[in-house]
């Protein structure tokens, strides 16, 4: 069974704080993703990584950075949290299967920025 | 980049009826189309997917159809049950690493 875990289910931070969200997968997947999920907007890609130390911007990278020092771990960093970053954050990982990717999601972190 | 549109945003059906959710995509290079189900408070989980070399795929009560020419694909759920109530997301991907998601459909099955 693929397991994707996230460090926290719920997090409350104050404006201006630096926030770290961690994601770990145990299936040796090459690709890892960070999304944010907001009502009516679906899943929007923040960043993804296809290899260790590699990262690519998604659709909404502003205000975020990422780190992938090990294949199994992908971190999302909010350098200076703002109230508009209050959201559900979902991590995912994927692998190549018959030339296509299937994504597996973590349980999500609900972040509230006060 | 790719743009995926999903309709309707909410859908209510009587138990036992069918439900259909439709998505369109813009990039003709997209060739993989998964559907995810997200129950309240839980993570999205893949329920069915289709590749661009296939027009239809079925798995028990759910089916997906793909029209490459028109660039649209649909999820069909027959004989709906209360446990089908969830948010459903469509997505599109080319052979790259990015997935583009629709905005989701909240399905309610009324007993």
C-alpha cells in the first residue's frame, strides 16, 4: 500500500511566521507535488519535483518555496505566512506506470494563518 | 498550459439514479485522464482513469468516456448509493509530470 504522510493535519500560525509543511512517501516515487485546495477552485499546483534537489514552479508559486533533499521527502515552506495562505495543503507523489503517472495523495494539512 | 473545466459544480440525485460529470480540456497533448473521489475530511483517491488510446472504460458502477476530437471526458455513475456522496475531481496530464485538475463536483445522493 502506498503511503503518503504529512507532518500535521491542522496547523495555526501567525502572520509573518515561517511555516514548514513536510511530506513523506514510502514507495520510492520519483515525482512529488504540493497543491492547495480552496472551495470552488479545486486543486492548484504550487510546486512539483521530479528528482532530488529538482523543483519546478506550478501555477501559484508566489509566497512559497520547496525543498527536496531526499527522494522520499518534499517540504513546502511559507517564508512569511499571510492570511491569504489559509488553506488546505495536499501533498502527492507519483510514479511512471505504462508511460503514465498515477498520483497518490497525503491526508492534507489545514493551515490557518491568523 | 492546460485548462480543465468541470461541470456541474454541484449535483444532487436520488438514490438509484445515474450521475454524470463532464470535463473539457484544452491541450491536445494530454493523454491521461484520471478521476478522483474525495470524501469529506479525507484525501482524494483515484477511482478510475482512462488513456487517450481508449474511448471508454468501466469498473462496476462507474465508467469514463473520452472524446479526443471534442476534448472532453465524462464520469458516469449508475445506481447511485449514499456512499457515492463526495467531491469528484477530473484531471488531465500529458506524458510530462504535471496534472491539471478541474474545480470539482460536489455530488449528493439523496436516500
